[in-house]
């Protein structure tokens, strides 16, 4: 039996599951992903549509298809605004925002796409000091 992976939005209205093996995991730094995520890059896992299934809240999903894009679309929970998995225009893959997963997907990012378009302020995490929570004020 293959591995099952579950995911959900912040408010819990939308839940999904998918079945491994997952295809690949990439960061995308393109300008569209910056806008949609509100941050430096998307962290996307690709899975074939036949191995992806909505469990609850499919009727709570909004979708936006970029008019100039061949594949790009976005999906989000209408209650809490979390980015949710989306079927690419044309239907070849479901793109799953890795942050929406409720567990370890087992695979790790293999590349950063649209690196040339990365935000001018992007700083690689390895260059930043790390805190396990909020830094303690002294
Ligand atoms: Zn939600
Ligand atoms: Zn992108």
C-alpha cells in the first residue's frame, strides 16, 4: 500500500489527502508566486490528479486562473485565505503548497525555479540567525 498524506487550511474547513509517491518538490521564486504567497517563494509539491482527493470543504475553495498563464492558477480557502492545492490549467498536475501539509511529505525541495526573478530582498536562510521561537527580549 502506498503512503497517504493529509493536508488542511488554517481554519480547518478544507481538508485533502493524496497518495504517494509524490512527483517532485520545488521552490518557485517567480513574480506570480511572490504575489500569491505574499512571501519570497512558493514551496510546491506536484502530484498526479488521480492521486489527489478533497475530503472536506471543496465548496469553500476559491480559484483564480491567471488570464495570461498557460498553467498557472491559484486556490485558496474562502474563510481563512490559506493557499490550497490547485489543478494546473490543462489538468496535468495538482500543485500542493507544502505548508498546507499536516505531515512530512517524505521528499525535499530539489530546485529553486525562476531564481532570476527572486525578490530583491530575498536572503538565504543559512545567512540568518535562528531562534526556536520568538527571540527572547532582555
Ligand atoms: Zn480555511
Ligand atoms: Zn512561481
